[in-house]
C-alpha cells in the first residue's frame, strides 16, 4: 500500500480521518458511493471540502493511486468529485487509480479552491 507523504492525516482539530496508517490484513475496504443528503451536518461538509482541497493541492488534476487514502472519506466523493482514472476500476484495490473531477469538485466545494487552507493547521 502506497503511503502518500505530505497528505494530511485528518482535518485539524477534528477526528475526521483522511488517511489510514496501515493496510487491512483482509484487503482494502471497498469504496462505495454514499449519498449526501441536504441535512448533512456542516462539520461533515467541511471535512469533505478539506479532503477535496488536500487532493487538489497534492495531486491536482493528475491521476493518483488510492494507497492509504481513507475509503470512508473517498466513499462520500466517489462518482462525483473523485472518479476512477482507469477501466476497469477495482474499488477494493489499494493500487486503484483515481482522479479529481475538477468541474464537479469546483462546483460542489468552491471553498476548497479559494486558497484559504481548510485543512492546514490553525485554520480549523
């Protein structure tokens, strides 16, 4: 499992996890699209925005390997802001390639592209 050095492990000041420490001995947790409802808590939306911002700043529009990125956090974004970068895509593979779907990500999380540093220390 690739560990993304320089990627934040969580949203500062919260328990919203962005990465995992070690591979699951039973295999990667599958990424499963989760529906986001209008009544979602602001803290959950902020965690999604912080994760999108981190993806943008670390990877930009380039494809990236899933590696140690948290499956739960990716599941809130998959199929919308984050899309497979390969076909066929295996949602239960640490080596699966993903990419940020920039037009959708910018429309849904404009604050992630504002340059204010959502996920940086001291900004939470």
